C-alpha cells in the first residue's frame, strides 16, 4: 500500500509530498505541482484531429496551387496553337483569294476569246 503525506518544507515553505509505503520508508519526495499531468482522451483526440485537418488543408492548398499553375501553362500552349492555326487559316485564305482572282481572270479571258470567235 502507498500513502502520501503532505507537509511544508521548513526552508522554502513549499508544500511537499512524501510517498510512504506500509513499512514507513519514503519512496519519493516531490514539490507540489511539479508532477506531470496527463492529457485527457478528449484533448488527445482534439489535438490529433486538428493536426490531421491542418495537414489536409496544407496539402489541398499545395495541390490546388500546383494544378492552377499547370492549367495556366496549358492555357499558354493552347493560345500558341490557336495563333498558329489562325496564321495558317489566314495564309490559306489569302492563297484562295489569289487563286479565285486568277480563275476569274482566266474565265474573263476565256469569255472574251469565245466572244471574239463567235463574231
């Protein structure tokens, strides 16, 4: 069996605890309040959950930032591709306009030759 006895220290006037066994020998002498207090289960659960949630938020923000950066980069590449397609389409349109002009000139010349042969 273990008993504890509270008494005041004569030198520093702090409350002391002396744990005495049945045989009367002192096992441990401690200053009052210096004993470590254990965390309650609710405190441990709350601390654990807050750590998990904090780690999750930090991870989510990091991943979001990374995906946003990738989307921005992809957007730049899409814009460059779009500009290249636009340039090619414009070149094709100009070529078609030239070919159309040549075709019209050839048709007009052909029509003039046909008219001159008829007369």
